[in-house]
C-alpha cells in the first residue's frame, strides 16, 4: 500500500475507532477465557473453549480489518497502529497508541517507538 498524509491517517484512525475499541474488548475476552481454561478447564462467565475460539477468530478478523487499510498493527497490548508516511522527505511512521485521543505522533523508521515526536 502507499503512503499516508497526516490528514489521511487521521481520517483513517477516526474511521477505525469502532474496530479498535472492539479489539480492546475482544482482547480482554480472549485473555479471560484463556486464563479460566488454563486454570483447570473451568469456563468463565464468558464461556469456555468454544467461546474462546470464537473470540480468537473475531480478534483475527478485526486485526485483518486494520491491516487492510494499509496501516501496520505493531502491538496488541496496548494497541499500536502505524501509518507509513513521508514528512519533509523523511520516511516516518505516523503513530497511534491505545488511549490516545487522536493521531498526534510520528517516529522515523530508523528510530522506532522510542524516537516518537509530536506531529508539527
């Protein structure tokens, strides 16, 4: 896929918010169901093995939906979504982290997450 402008990435993250919000819920469901099953096979209030498999399948569907936009899903706990871009001739990733109200950060490809800076 191509590069995003800052405006395009912001529109895409806004459009993806319902998907990202559901990812957070389904992620928690998978963890709870897995923990209950690992602790002796007893189902949780959410269900048992069939519900865990269904939650895992839904989680995969949601991750695919994010990736089909051209965004890169870099982390799932917390969610980290990067959008390939170019700022003043420098290849960067526009970066959104779970809990942030909007896409407001970027980092150079060679610096990674630790090199995050606020968008100008």
